[in-house]
C-alpha cells in the first residue's frame, strides 16, 4: 500500500486559476475545489439513484425492477454507470458545467470535446482499481486526454479516494498491463513495469463538489473502501483536444488507421475542426453490477 503520511501541501490544494496550467503540466493532475454546489451534487446523486432504480428505463446490466428495495440496497448493487450523460439530464449538464470548462480550456486549449462519462458508485467495503493510465482505454493521437473526476461524496483515504503518482505522465509511455488477483481492486488490468514505487504516490482526498483533473498518462489508482457505511461516488468525464482525431472503438470498414475518428462526442468549448463529419451516436449506456469486483471473470466457474 502507498504510504499514508500526509502529502505535501500542494498535493490537494486548489490551485489559483493563473497557476493551473503550470501545475497540471508539472504534476499531471489538478484539484479545483467548490466547482459544484451542494445542491448540484445532491441532484447528481439523486439522478444516479434514479438510473439504478430504473426511473429512466432499463439499460444493459440493469438488475431491476427494485420495487421492494431501499435506496441503499439498490445503490449497493451497482459499481458503475457507463455513459450516464446519455441517460440523465443532470449528468449531461455536468459535461459542460462552467467551472469544468474553464479549467479544461486552461489545461487543454480553446477547443475541447468530450467522448465519455462514467459514474462510480463505490459503496462501503467495495474494491478500488489498480494502477492504470486512462490512455490505455481511450487512445488519443496527441496525448491530450483529460479525466474530470467530480467528487459526489467527501472522498477520504478511508473510503477509497484517488491516489496519484505526480509527474508520472511526463515520459509519455503507456506501461504494460496484466491481469491480477488482488481483491482489494476490481478485476480491471493493472499497469506494471514502471519506474515508480507505491511510496511515490500521494492521496487526493477531496470534499464533495471538487473536480480532480488528471492526464491520460498519469498513473493513478484507488484502494478498497474500509469505511463501514456510506459511499464514495464520483462522476468522471473524459475530454481531449478537438483538433485531434480519436481512434477509439475502431477500425471502421474501408478507413485507414490514420483517419479513424470516433465521432460520438460533445463539444464543450471552442470550435470543432471536423464538424463536417457530424456526430455519430455509437455508445450505448449500461450499468455494471458490483459483484466480485464488478467482473464476471471472477464470478464464473473456471472451465478446463
């Protein structure tokens, strides 16, 4: 486990707007406090419950109806809602929320697009996610990928806040990944063979309403929640420079690798140089059950 000593003061501080780009460039992440009001946070959490309850309809992985279950029982069933911005209006509005966009244009540039959202519902006792880089999953061509991690509860070391290795984005290397069997993490692959130690990591505990931005190449993880009650919920949107193609969920028939460009996007700032391509709806929202790390490969019996 990473050292649990307090991180340096700048690790969790909300950086003045004038210094954001420099801090992000040097460290690979950025904390912006009080970005969402308590009312906005409460509305997002209510919408998350509604999605899990089936108020917006059924989606892939949904285990309803939940007619006799309490809100807590319903929420604990699920680990993650994928593409919630395609389901709930408040999740959709959060994609282009004012403070979010202000910071994104400082650390990415004037033209910014969003391609994905995920809403994590980490209940007490549930696992975290091992070291990884988001660029492994959403490949950009210009290394401009940014995650905007919105805390919907106070994220603490106890309930499984983010840990980051500051500066680990700088080499611009995607480290190899492998399967693991460590049950303090979900079953997603872990990155390894990088020149950093757990002691290089710092925790990023934040209050609800804070946004943590992090570079697609930054090594980050979270640990199992050892809290006995409550949640560590977070809405994470992913963004990149609109100037770059996005070769995600490709290839497409008849299209060269160099021109592959995922177009299920939302422009949140500036202009889209490729607007002539239009927007193509591809992603389908779905929910992922918590189970054993939220992964079928840990629950299905092995076959010879």
